[in-house]
C-alpha cells in the first residue's frame, strides 16, 4: 500500500498551483500520479504530477481509479470538503 493511491487528498507544493488541494486519480509508477482539483472547484486541472511536488494528507475519498471530475465533486460534497478545496494553504519552507 502506498501513500499515493487513488482517492488520496494532497496539497501541491510546487509550481503555480502551490498551496492548492488536489485528489490523486491514478498512480502511473513510483514517481508519477495523475491528479485533479477538479478545475471547476479550485483551478487545478487534470494532469500528470511528480510525487515530490505533492504533500499527502490523511484524508481519503472513496473514488474509483481514473474517476471523472463529476464523481470526484460528488465525493467531495459527501465529505463536506468543497469549501476547503476552494482555499489555498500557505506553504512553509
């Protein structure tokens, strides 16, 4: 079992989206995963991301691997996390 599995909620730590929440959709290999915000919620679009640019959180969503944005939005609403995803986190270095 890995920290970076589908459904894991993370915070982006690098790039223009640093401080934004995202959800892992698929694990590609040991180093890369596919993530989404979804874009409609916080502007993080579906893309491939290096795991070194993510900070995994304890929270998980019940989604299937490769889930569409609608399924992720529904899971976020059930977990009452929509407002949290709209905010940014301050990254301390």
